[in-house]
C-alpha cells in the first residue's frame, strides 16, 4: 500500500488551494438579516394560500451541502491532475554495428568442406551460429561476386537476417570476386547506423582473390579507415590452390592490419571456420547502453467522473424530494 501511494503524485498540486473557494465566496455573499421593522400578520398562511405563493427558499440541508462539497473535492482533485508512476522500464541500445560480407561467387559451390558440404553450406551454418550468439548487435549483410550489394539492412532483427542467410546460393551474384567493391558497400551500409557512437565492424569472408572490383581494394581500405570501420577477414577454401582459384591471403591480411582487425585462415574445414567465428565473437564483446524510463498514467478522469456522478445523484434526489412536497 505504501508503495502504491508513493507512486501517486499531482502534476498541478497548487490547484488544491482552490478547495476552500466556495466557503470563502459564501462568506462575502451571505446576506445579513434586515434589522428593519417587523410586522406581524396573523393571517399570513391564508394570504399565501389565496395568492398561491410558493414557500420561501429554504437553506440547503446537510446532505445537500455534503454532496456539494464531495463533488467540489473530486473536481479539484481532477484539476490537480493526479498521476500514477508506472514501474520503470529499460531499453538495451546496441553500441556495435556489424556487417557480414560474404562471398557468393561460383567457387563457393565447391564441395570440399567437412562432411561433403559445399563451402557456402559450411559458411551458412557457422554464420547462423554466430548471429544467434550476437544478441545485442545491430547487424547487416553484404554479398558479393561480380558485383556487391547489401542483402540485409542494418537492424536488430536477427530472424530476418537468418532468413536472408538461408536464401544465399553460390553464383547468385556471378562467378568472379569483387573484394574492393564489397568492402566499400559494407562501409556505406555501416554509415546508415542510427547511433554515431556505435563501433563499426565488418567481417569479410572469401575463398578467392579480387578479380572484378571497379574500386581498387587499396582504395576501399582507405575508405574503411576514414570511416573508422574495423575489418576482420577470413580466408576460406583450399589454401594450396593456385591461379584464379587461390585465396589472396596477402590482400586479406593487409585489409585487416590497416583497419585494426584480424586475419584468419580457416582452410576448408567447417570446424576450423566455426572456431574462427567463435574467436571473433569472443574478442568483440557486446557493447550496449542501458536506458531507463518510466511513464506516468493520468488519473484525472476518475475523480472528474466521480464528481459528475455525485452531482447527478444529488440532483435526482433533490428533484424526488421536491416532488414529494407537492
């Protein structure tokens, strides 16, 4: 009970100063008896009856006065705007924005991952696990091959992001690899973050080397540095491959070093890839801001309605009693 009362307050407490107003008004408007000459008329009742005059107004009865003061009390209470402070609520605001940059070129359909999976299947499985662990991050997705484009907007909706990861297929964006363009698109996507204080991180995974970028990778790296984007890079696929199928580990190392990130070599092992995602998860703990707020619920309709009900009931009672006297 004490906690309930402690949550009650009035927005305009000074309105309570109006409570004695009717009493003060009555003091100044009350008529004093006339001290003139009184004339005794013994036949006054007969005269009143003959002239059909109504009875002189009577002073309000006690119950009428009580009804008026009760209605006035409730009206003043409503004018004072009573409020109830609801229990405080908390909002967890993410302070880390993460963009996954995934290679979906044709080579990701190579079936050399653990358990006979394609490279993309192994990536999808481990990425879904990573997303499920990042409860408080705002995350987005960029895919690339011949071209790069955002595939999931930066948001806190993890379920929508998981669905987009499930929809990935090798070759859906072409057969080549545009690492520089992908990094630039990731930086642009991170620029859409709603909180400028949030840290920016991109995780770029590829199984090849840059063969199709319109923006040179070194220019994309400079863009990432200027926008304070930390880039972690993952080389996935056959480390012994040569020619156009080889992973450009030197480029991935350069990207990571210059942006303050880390380079990871996962080979073709799905378990090694899972360990890489776990390591990234461990080294980038959640960054959040906890905001507290409490709403105030207006209660003035209750005393206002009570005042109207009291006035109505006492008015009906007065009409009923007047009818009995007729």
